[in-house]
């Protein structure tokens, strides 16, 4: 935009300066040409009068004297002839035979015509003539070879001054264009940087308000207000998550005590269900810990927390367990939950069992909740020597292309889902858990519609594929 604005301003400046300078050049040359023509017309009139006087008295001494002195002074030769074309005065090496045509025109009482406009490069002498006598009685002719070099030199100097002035004006216009462009575009650039910073997750980004046109200053003020409002809303959400996590710790601790106290009273045939309940309680405790981590301002806290644990697990067993746990919820929602073919070989993934279970719970919860009745959710696994890949694909409405990049952001939810339960933290937690283990979480669309969440985890270094 800066380049285009400067191009427009400089083009306008060039046109404006040219519209002023070009006519000025023409006027200057015309004035100097007219000045030369008038001065030489006066000289011709003077010699024509002297020649007429000499024709009446027969004394040509004064005519010869002034003609010789004029040629010596101005370097312009002249010829004076009588009515029979006989030379009376010849100066500066100019002969009557050399200017026969102008002599004939003068004797026919024809005017010399207008002097052609001079230019700095004009250098060829011009011939000017005047008849001797009055009225229709022509008694001779005066012819002068006029030098235009001095006039052309004057025009060159004047044009140089005009050109210097035009260049100076263009330079001033260029500086002014740079100042104006900077004045207009600098606040726009700051606004662009501020918007990019907010989009990248920066909190309380502010831009300068005191520069630029009033409209841009007002826009900068509105942007600062918006940035502060967004930061304040995010801080309120973070405090809400932290407070909720702390408040839930006490009832969760009480629930854990009650569940532990029931262990001695559980019948042997109910022990499997009891231990499943214990696992769910432990998973809820881990989820509360993750929520507390996400509620801290330090964006790297989750990475450090997860990176300290080198636990591994059998991912296929975790997938089978969580799919079985979510099947009843899928049936209740009218969603068909399927699993793909098991991988050809089994590997240990570099991820704690509880963390992988939590990732899968988040992804399956979103798929069952948002895919809609009649949709299909498919869980598939693939492995190679370095990576374990898990994909959960549904045939629901999916997300718009501009929403896919924001799906793993904290507290983000699609506009159409804002009325449903949820905090917008699930995929953010799952993404942090996968990243902390050196893996990835990808959210992408499915043709013709649907959503696919792919989780990639590195294979444990000390555990290759197991047949």
C-alpha cells in the first residue's frame, strides 16, 4: 500500500510540476525571441533611414560609418544596396550576391516575416531585410545576417534555472509525499501488527493513538479497547477454570475416600466394575490437574509438566478400553461408533496410559456430542517404526476452513455450538498432552462433510514393533 500511495502522490506531483514548467519554458523562449526580433528590427529601421537619407543627398559616409561600427560591435554583417541592386555598404565579409533572394524580397517591399522561436540548441544565423524608402517608392534594400547564439545562450540559462526549480519542486513534493505516506500508513501498520499479535494470542496488545489522521486515531482507540476487553474476558475465563478446579478438588477428594472405603465391601463379581470406577476417578483427578495447568499464565507449564514423564503404554489396549466405555453414550446419541482394523503389529507409544485415555476421551466426546444423530464415528490405528497414529473420523457437519486453525485454542467454540455444554478446553488439553509427549494433534475436514482428528505419538525408543 505504501508503494501504491507514493506512486499516486509522485505521479500527481510530476504532472503538476510539468504543467507549470513546460509552459514557462515556452514563454521564456518566446520572450527572448521577441526581444531579439525587436532589437534587430530597430537596427534595420535605422539603417534603412540612413540609406534613404544618403539616396537623397548622395553622402553615404554616415551610413558606412555606422554600419561598420555596428558589425564590429555585434559581429553581425549587413549589406545595403540601391534600387538597381548595386551595393552601397558591405560589412563583415557579407556580399550582395550572397543574399540576392532577401534583396529581391526587400525591393518588392515584402516583410521579413516572424522570427522562428529560438531554443537553447538554435545556432544557425537568420537573414532579416528591410526596404529603403517610404510607401510604394523603394530606393534600396538593407539585409542583415542576425546571430542567434547569444539569445540561445540566454534561453539555455533561463531554462536551466527553470529545470533546477522544477527538480527542487519535485524533490520537495517527494519529501512531502514520504511524510504524508508515513503519517497515513504508520498507524495502519501498527494496527496490522496489533491485529496479528492478538490473533497470535498476545494479551493486552496496544497501539499508539497519537499519530495519523483523526479517523485512524479513533480506530486505534477502538482497537485498544477491544484488545483490553478480549484480555479481560480471557482472564475471567482463566480465573473461572482455576476456581472451578480448586472447588472441585474437595468433593473429588471426598469421592475418592468414599470409593476407597468401599473396596472391602465389594463382592468379588463386582470388582471389575469397582476398579473401572477407580480408574475414572483417577482420570477425573488428572483432568483437574490439567485444568489447573491450563489456567496458569505460563504457556509452557503444560509442556514442562508432561515432558518430565517418560511413561509408555500399549495404545491399542487404551483405544479398545475407551471405545468400549463410550459405546453406550454413542448409542444414546444415535451415533454409530466403529473401530477400524487393528494394526498389523503392536507397539508401545511414548505416552502415559492416562494421558492417551484422556486424549481419546476428549476426541470421542466431541465426536459423539457434535456429529449428530445418524452420524458415524470411526476409530482407526496405524503404526510404523517411528510413529503410532490414531484417527477419529466422523460424518457430522464438521468445521469451516477458517475454524479448523482455531479448534485447538483455549476456550474456543464454534458459533453454532455456543449454546451446548462445554468449556472449549477439551481439544486444547488434548493438543498439549500430545505435544508434551513429542507428538502432534491435527484437526482437518473430511469430504463431503465431517471432521477428522489425528493424533501422532512417537514409538517408545526401547520398544519396537511386537508381532
